C-alpha cells in the first residue's frame, strides 16, 4: 500500500458527500474516489442481507481502484455491514466507519441525556446504544427513527414549510422531549442541520461530528504513514450506480462544478 493511493468513500447517495467534503478540506493532498449507490437508496429501509451485498460489491470496486482506505460514509451501512466489510476486505484496505468517531465525541460531552436520530436500519440495530453503553458513563440514550428525512434530502426537496413541518413532527416526538444533545446519526442530516438547529433554538446541542470523523481518519492515516505528503494533481472521481438529476445537482453544489461524475453499475458485473 502506498500513501499516494486514493481514499475510497461510499454512501447510498449524497449523504457521504458531506464526509467527502470534510476529508478533502482536511487532507487536500488526497485523491478521492466516491461511490454513491443511488440505484439502491435508501439503505435505511433495506434488509441487512441486501445492504451487505451492495457494500461488498462497492468495496471490491474501490479496491480495484487501489484505495488505501475505504470510508463507509453511511450510518446504515456502518450499522449493518461493518463487521462483514472488515472481515472481507479489512486486510487489503483500512476501513473507517462514521459511528465510532461520533461515539468518541459523546465520551467528551458533559450532557447526560442524548438523543439520536437516524434511519430505521441504524436505529433498529441499536449500534449507538451499545457503543455508548461501553463508555460506562451512565448516559440516557433516546433514539428515534426518522425515515423520511434521507429520501427528502436526497430528492433535493426544497419546499421550506413542508420540510420544516416534517422535521418538527419528528423532533417533537415524546422520545426526544428531555434530550440535551442530539446526534445526527445519518450522513444526509448535516444537509438539514441548520433547520434542526433552528427548531431547537440553541436549547439542544446538535452534533453531526463531520469534523471529528475527518480528524479521526487523518490521524489514523498519519500514524500508519499513509497520509499523502505530495500534492495531488489528479481530479477526484465520483461514481453513481444511477445518474440521478438530484445527485448531479448536489455534487456540483458541493464541489463547485469541478467534478468528474460517471454512472457505473457495478452490480451486474461478474
Ligand atoms: N446516508 C445514509 C446514512 O447515514 C443513509 C440514507 C439511506 O440510504 O437510507 O444512514
């Protein structure tokens, strides 16, 4: 493995772009290869078997592109497929997930009542509860599945008042009524972070932890001497399994039009 090899990042759609942007900002010498599995989103509503199968194909695709690290930039995939991915490709590439760095942030919090929102897959897996439990900090965790949010964000839904109502309907839920901190347990949610913060009007600490995720990856690559020290002259590459208009629009907004985006259906290939 070589420090000049790229970092692979994947998600079901545009959510992982929030992680990709953070990585590019923190590690400007790195080349990114992104895969958005738009053909199969939302992952949060799929069975474990299906998600594991999609992740396996994506990881092998990223390995074929010589990725030194693979970032599972999706909470649903991290919840359902992390163990499988580590076993299957962990000896060929460094595997990062987006849940552990967030749990590390919880470890440093003073608040005791923590809310988590995420997809059905993430919330039903109870992965956050079990990892937070291991911190032995006697925290109360209140989790709520908010399955409409990721598809709403992915579709580029812009009607502000309906968006506000959907967000408020979830956040007013009884389960979240006492929380002091809210974890955004889906990589799509930083895209509506300001609306969520507006709902709470500073009464609740809202954390997406993108920066913590980026720093965690940077530190680990540095320790393993795999951080690219030379300037990257190659363009980042973005692949999607289905070239949707919303992905095209969002990725251009994220990366100022300067993007090399291709459709690639890796699922039919032998
Ligand atoms: N961005 C993904 C996550 O963090 C999920 C959205 C989905 O495909 O359901 O869970």
